[in-house]
């Protein structure tokens, strides 16, 4: 009897430990935005955007999901090298079709048709936020009338955005936050860890300090910017032209 009780207790302990190890991981959702003019109040939801080697591209979110039909959108493009400036092109987005681990969402443009007009946005149906292993859905490629462009991807980033001068990435694992930049002019970026996060009604605000420098990243659905200070003096403030952020989904109990 005593051995039976001990054995049952051991089994229950093992099951409890196994259950703790199999706790449901956090699930995330990704939201993307584009700010065509860089001005406050100009932010629009984006279907997808692309941090390509020589440019930033973004497509606005259509009024209806582009699953089975084409919807009016705007394609925005900023070059990372001179000549600077934004190019806005009317387009239609959809339909979407899955193939070999990817989802191809068609882009079409007025006056362009035929075999050479095979334009699309390719996203992953494997590396996406439907899987708790990924905080951001992978945008693989934009194919437009100007060419085919592969996109930078950071699967575990809490935030990723592009200003007119650099890409900014923030990682946050719940214990520590890290800030990194990739400068468009080829100069070295920075990497700072040990960031602090605070929240208000609009969204998170990350603060990172390295020596006399302070980097502040603020983002929400209405605006996003990075502010750099040295010794308390503001050196620059850059708004994000396109950005995505990942947030935990609140599950129903």
C-alpha cells in the first residue's frame, strides 16, 4: 500500500512537471503600417512592406481581404540612395495563391498586362505568426515593374521599421530588450542591449542607453519614430516610413 501511494505520487509529480513543460506558448499578431509623407497623422495600415537592399517598398491594406479578388491599393517606393523621394503607384492587389511554402498575392497595374506582367508579393505560409515560434510573418519578396526585390526578415523582432536613413530593429524577450540599426549609407549601425520599456494608452516606448547616448523608439497605429539624444540634447528624430510590430494575443480564458 505504501509503495503504491509513493508510486502514484511520483506519477502525479511527473505529469505535473510535464504539464508545466507543455504550457501553451504565447501567440503573437503582427500589424504593419506605411506613412507615405512621414508626417504625423499620415499613417495607413499596410498589407506588407519590404526592406530590400536598395529600397523600401510598401503596399497599403485594401478595404477587403485580397484572397479571391483584386482590390485597389497603392504601392509606395523609396530608394535608399539618391535620387531620394517617394514614388506612389496605383495598383490592385489579389487574388492570393499558395505554393511550396509561400503565398503569392498578385499585384497588377493599369496598362500593364501579358506574360511580362507577372507581379506579386510573396509571403511565407510557414514562417508566420500562426506558429508561436515566429513573432513576425516573413515577407519574402516584392516583384514590381522595377524588378524583383528580396526583403529583410527578423523572425523574433518585436518591432522593425525603416526611416529615410536606416532600418531599426527592436527585440524584446520579456527579460531584456535590444536595439539595432542598419544604416542605408553603408556606415556601421549601432547595437544596444538592456533597454527599458514603458507603456501608455497608445503603445510601448523603448529607451536604450549607451554611454552619453539615448535611443528612444515609440510606435503605435498612428505614428512611429526614433529619437536620438546625446547628453540630453536631441541629435535627430526620424519618423518611420514603414513599420511592423508584434504583440501578444490575449487569449480567452
